[in-house]
């Protein structure tokens, strides 16, 4: 596995999202369904355990997908951006919601009734195939996190996670490449199975190495090749 940065080319929808993968006619039809809703930051769009009757297509902003275990511990499962679809799995199999979906900042979504979304998939087989491929990608993401958790120490796991988030959501600025997602250290720990104190220690070490810079709910990578080498995803920097 080698880290590859996200494409810098302009696109209406971020690469690899559901809307970006759809053929234009299918995308246009989907975006004509349902109704637009705007939510404030930290609003729960989907609540774990509830019945499923809506699918949400993120058209602006981003959301976090979190789930609680039986002992009440909460884990961050994924981050979805504009162009992604959320709430689709429960609608497809008729189950209750398996996770919460919470907005990160002001977020605009198109809410589509479950039966309308299912009818859309029946009429657009290419969209159904795209969604199936997307579900496979979600599973691979989750499996990759589990493999890294089992095979690497926490510092390598966190470095790989930062690069994975950057590849999809990163934004280049004057200080480096920002994650593009306001994740707390608790949430970063949830993705690699580490305690907040462990994440704090690792980030301090990465900062001391000149690889990252941290702030309130913010991580900026200041040396991408160096972080990739640290994560065992590329050749070491020269010198």
C-alpha cells in the first residue's frame, strides 16, 4: 500500500464520492428528488437505533458517522463530504440505523424518502452498481483500519489515518495541508482504537519531528513525504 494524494483538479463533486461516480443523467435525476434541508453544526441527521425512512445526499459541508457500543463508548466510523450519500444501508435492507450521522459545521443535504430512492435505483441500474461499489469501498476502508490496528503500533496507525483523510478531504494552505475535517483527538483515537492521551502523545512526537502542526480540532500536515515515510508508505526523505 502506498499513499497517493488527492487530485488537485477542479471538479463539481469530490473524487470518489457517490455523485462524482454517477453518470451525468443519473446524477441529474437524483438531484431532482427529495427536498433540500440546511442544518447547523453538531446536528444529528440520523440517530442510531431509529427506523429508516430517509436517505440523505450531502450537497454542501460534511458529516461524521459515529456509533455507540453496548457499554456506551462512542467510535468514529467515517467522515462523509458533499457528494456522498448517507443512510442508504438501512433503507436498502430495512434495518434500523446502525450509527449516528452528525454535521460538522453548516451542512446542506437533499433528503429523499426511502421508497423514492429505491425506485430511483431500480430505474437507474448504473446508479445501483455505483452504490454497490461504494459499499465495497466503505468495507475496504474499515478493513484497512482493522488491519493497521492489528499490524502496527498506534503511531503508525495514526500517521496512516491522517494520510487517508488527507487523500480524500485535504486542503492545501500556506502552512501545509489541512485535514479538511474538524476531528477531535478523541475522534482520531476512535478510528485507530487508541485513547485520547495516546493520540496527544503521538501528535506531540509528530510535531517535534516537523511533520504536523496541531490546533483546536485541527491537524495540518507540514511534511507530506516525511509523514508518508514515517507511516511506511513511501521512501524515506533524502538526507
